[in-house]
C-alpha cells in the first residue's frame, strides 16, 4: 500500500510513533508532572500553579475520590466546568483513580445533561456552582451518588474571594439551587490531606474517556477513547510539533474549553508533554479580558476555530498585540476560511496550520506541517502511524482528485460507542473509521475536505458543498460571518441559502449574490440570502448548520412542506 504523503513529511518528524512509551494516561501524568516540577503549568486570572503543585493536588483529590466516594477503576466521573485551575487538578485526579472521565459541556440544557449523565452511568459529578441549578433538576433521574461543587475563584488565593463575590452578587451568575448533600471541593481537598491514595493498574485497552459527540447526526453518543487512543494522539501531536516547539519554553493560549476533545488532547495533554505554560481562558467571549491575557503573557502557540480567529481579527486591541513570539497557530473543529487565513497571516506573520479530526479519533487524523511547507485550504497530511483513504459509497478507494468519504485508521481511533454496538457498526468498518466527511486526495499528496456528507446540497443533480460557498461569501469585506444550507426548491430539488452576519450594515442581498459570480458557477450561488444578527454555534464556535435548517423550517414552514 502506498502512502504518497510521506514524502512531504518534515525531515525531523518520524513516520511512526511508539505507543509503548507510556503504559497508561496515568503514566503520562505521573512522569510529566514530576519532570517539569517547579515550572508554572497553568495560569488562570493571573494565578498560577506549578506542575509540582498540580501533582500534589491531583493526587490528593484522587485519594478523596477513592476513600470518601468509593471510586474504583472503571467508574464514570463527570466534570462540568469551564477552563479554570480546578479543571486539570480534578481531571488528573480522576484519571489517577482509573476512573473514566465524562467531560460535560457546562452550557448544556437540563435535557442534554440528563441524557449524558444517564447514558454514561456517572457515579460522581464535579461541577462549577454556576450550573448547580440545572444539576438539581436532573440529579434524581441519574445514578450520580456524589456531587462535588466548586466556585470559580476557589483556587485563585485571596483574589478568589473577590471573584466569587462578583460572580454571585454583582454579575448574578449563580442561580438559586438546593443540593443539600453536595460537597465543596475546598472541603474535600482539606479532608483529603490525611487520606491515602492507592495507585491502580491500568492497561492500554482500558477506557479513559467517554467523549460525547455533539449529536449533529442524532442522539449524542459516548465515544470510548482508551488509554491507548489518547496516548497515541498526544504522541502524534508531539511528534508533529517537534520541529518548531521546544520543551519547557512554550506558552499556549487555551481559549477552547478543556471539556472539548480538541483542547483536551492538543492543549492540555500534548502541551503537558512539552512542559508548556498553559494560559486558561475562562470566557473567550469576553474579548477585552481575553486579549488582555494575550498581552500579559507573550504566547507562542494558539489553537482555535475559524470563528475565534475571525472574532479576534475584528478587535482593534488584538491587532495591536506583539506577535513576535508566536510560532504556531492551529485551526480545527471546522474549515478555516481562506479570507480569515489570509488576514491572519498578514497581521501575525504566522500561517494558520489547519488540521482535521473527530471526537472518535481522539481527535486529530491529519494536519498541515509546521515547518513552512503547509498548503492553505487543505487539511494537511496524515499524522504519524495514521492512514487515510477516500472511498465511494460502495467502500472502494477512489483515485486522487476524486471526491469520496474520508476513512481513517490509526491507534487514535476509538474502541466504539458506549453501549451502542449498532451505532458502532455504522461508523466502524474493521479498523477504519468512516468519518461522514467528503474529501479528496490532491495531486500534491495533501488532503482537502469538501464538506459533511449529510450537509451536501443537491442542486439539479449537482453536488454543492456549503464550505465552498461560505468561503466565497466570506471573501466579501462587508461580511462578518456566514453559514450556508440547502432548502427545498420545486425546480432544482434544493437551492442554496446563505445566512449572513453583516460587518457593513449597507450590505445588500443583491451584493452577496453578485459577489459570488466571481467565484462560483451558477448552481452553486445562493438563491436566497437572509441577514441575521448572529449564527448558532457549538461550544467551540463551530457554526451549526443543523440549527440553521431548523430555524428556516420554523420561519418558512410552507417552503418545507
């Protein structure tokens, strides 16, 4: 079998990784925290924790889980909080018990929370107090035995008291709730000081995380990511970044939430191996505070999604920052638009290195090289020990230049979906993960993603990919953001509709459509344009076309009959 992309590998990057470097994720944590010792590991709201402090605190929390909550290997522990110093402490502590981590989006509705807690069978929940009101609503319907609550400022020292007062009494961000049996994290950590921690035995095949998919194709499913899966992807990312990053000398901005697999593997674990300083941003929507952090801590690594980069580029304060230390900008989660990538390179001098992956692959499958040989508009080439194939509907490999579904395999691909063998069978074909994304292998040996298979628009028998249309519309300087879907059409089966957020209020529907004439053939151009004040997005800022479609169905029910 040929691997045409290997010839484009940077010289310093090995073609394969050795997954036996670590026996478990617990082994990664143990060795890394000791190795980097007194170096600062995390900063949040100007308060820092060293690797050694995280080591002591997470081990203490592991002891509490074992002794006070009876947690044993294989139990599920849900974590529900934004980026804060508590996150790595409780996550590493839970991993050290051999428990399975269930990362939960704090912004979930009670219905979504209930599904995830019930489906996973979580025994313990560690949550930020801000979300306790929703926890109260769903708790009786779950098997959760222990609820451990924390306040945002609990690990910020003296400043934390002020933060907690402001959050609760000034910003009114803590709704009333009643959870009489809940335990406070600070109290638990105090009691744990006298408790004994017992290190369990873990194997590569043990499940480390149940990472729930966004549910864009139906009910949210828990991808079973084993110790091997997570270790492999961490090592693959480390190997890929090795040519441009130095151990112990990097500072990474983590604005994407750690409960999302992208930030969890790339920002938290791979950067843990690098010994990087991690700046945890609690609320990136607060652009003033976010950019303030970026100014205070000269950063060398930034990860994000297209909407985050676009949002920053439209902030004057961001445009005034010093980018001289920046080495790598990594884009994922959704396609990076050419217009955004061009503007980013022009301002910062650094290319957005686009990668591609899924929750089910821990998450990264491909990435552009970081040695200056990247190809804009592509998702790069497979990571070490990873194979990518483009297949037709019959599962046969197609030639370079032809469109097909992206299939991927490698040690980072999940074991399957938690308690859903039927769904696993639909997604897995032997070792291969069927991604549901349409892509192609280019003559250059790089891969290009075209779009989601299920979001493709069929216009008079021709395939139209929303990404391509969004890319074209985004080139208009009067456009801030755009999302594209297919809507019913009597003549052509479906028609292209664009939802546009204006940057310039003078922008008209006719301008959007005429602008597309320069970039798109007739059937690809939007037939309808609707201006909106904002676009629906996922927790990491990915535009949700499914929600746009639902919104259109509600607003124009006659068109959808």
